[in-house]
């Protein structure tokens, strides 16, 4: 007799895991808003608007890193094109935000400013329904998932894997970036979407709205971690890990790897789209630069630094690398890329299991010394 789904999801984490998740939600949903709204800006305990935006942005990156860990850490599929799915989700929600500007734009037109500047007379057909929050929310998930399904189906059916698959994903992302750079595509060209005013009728720059977006991002990240842990500990997750380690043997046992790999690939793309949709209103801009190959490679670096195949490791990696990036780009902007490259080399050579693997080794040595 199978356990109900809710019980199986609850059993995905142990007591320590639920406690850590509860503390994370308590800090992000209760403590941070209180320190931001009620504590004086002169106090050292005050959480600034800049800190909320920065941490909210990094949590979106952490969500992408968890999505990447699902396919790379547990499926053995290294994608160098996940920036595409992230950007597609951002653009889908950015269309709604651009329509919410209304006549408050520079040209006081019902069309977005960039369309007026380019002398467009009406919205393109694919902007239909973009003034509906629910429709754009559907596009946030549906567009990345559809692109991933079509690409993944043909790639996995052709049994493309390894470095060849990584190169193809990178080429796909680069082609999409070049497409979105063109003004005639109707997505703002080089500048993309920016100057947002409202979301669901509320000012996007008000402290309350920014805190709601911050809390929603934190909750989505926590829910994704629980979902991912349940998935990888289920029968499906065990088959996926077997495909990662010995695909030919799994096929010999009668399993078809295509649908197992395709499901996690599409799920990962949809999660990236959600992360992109949460990222855009908090940062205030989305442009084709989010599809750059460097951004997609950076996603893989977050996972490698934190610890591939651990789920919590990519979150740690995303925070570690991006906090370091924020500090380096202010203090030593010309050395940031050198530091990033050095970090990746050092992790590859000395920390193959990432920071989480290093911590496990330290704990194991302490327990061995005590014994």
C-alpha cells in the first residue's frame, strides 16, 4: 500500500532538514521584513533596500542552481544553456510589467516606449493577452518548458550526451541571444525591458511590494528544495541516478531513458523560468545579456562550488559566488573574472564535491578522531 503523496513529501527531509528550512523561512518571511520596516536606518540591525534586492536576486540564482543540480547532479546532463530558460521566464513576465506601465511611460502611449521609439503602430500578435497576469504567469512556465521539451526530445532521442550536448545547449542560447538583440523581434532589442511601474496594481518600488517579492522568492526556493528532495529520493530519482551512472545497463533492464531525462530536463527549465519571473521585478530590468554564454557557465560554477548532487550545495554555491562577485566588482572590478576562473580551477582540482563535500570530510575526520 502506497503512502499518500503528502506523507511522502514530508518524509523527503529529516528533522534537521525541516528545522533548517523553518529557520530560513522565519528569517526571510518574518525577521527581515521587521528589521527593514521597523528599525531605524541608522541602526546596525536595519536591513536596507539594497540588501533586500541583492539577497532576493541571489535567491533567484539559487533557484536556478537547484534546477541545474537536478539535471547535472542527478541526471548527469550538463547544460550550458540554462540562461536561456531563465531569460525566457523573465521576458514572459516582463511583457506583463511593460503593459502595466500604461500611459505613464515617456511617450504617454498604450504601447511600450521602445515600440513607440521604433515607430510601431500596434502590438505584435504574440503580445496578445500580455496585460493579463494569469496569462503571463502561464507563459513564464509554459514557454521555457515547451522550448526545453522540443529541444530535449530530439536531443535525447538522438542519444546526444556529454560535451556534445553541452555545446549544443550553448549554441542554442547564443542563437536566442542574437535573436533577442534584434529590434524587430519586439522585445526591446539591446535594452530589453525596464522602467517598470506596477505589478498587480501596486507600485513596484514600494517597500511593501519589494518585501512581498522577497518573501515569495524565499518561499519558492524552499518549496523547490522540498520538491527536488522528494523527487530524487523517489523511485524515479533512483532510476534517474542509474541512468546517470550506467545508461546502457538501465536500457538493458527495460527502461527507456528518453522520458526520464526529458521529464527532469523540462522540469528544470520550468523552474528556471519561474526564477526569471521573480528576478525581473526585483532587479528592474531584463535584456538579452541574461542569455549570454558566460551567464550559463556561471550557473554551472555555482553548482560545482557548492557541491553537485546535494541540492543544498548549489544554494550555498550561488550565495558564495554572487556575494563574492558583489564585493569584487566594487573593490576590484578588473580582477573579478580572474577570480571566478581561479575559483573554478581550484574547486575542480581540490574540491570535486564542492563546499558541501569539504564539510562532510571535516565532520567525518572529527568523528574518526573522537572514535
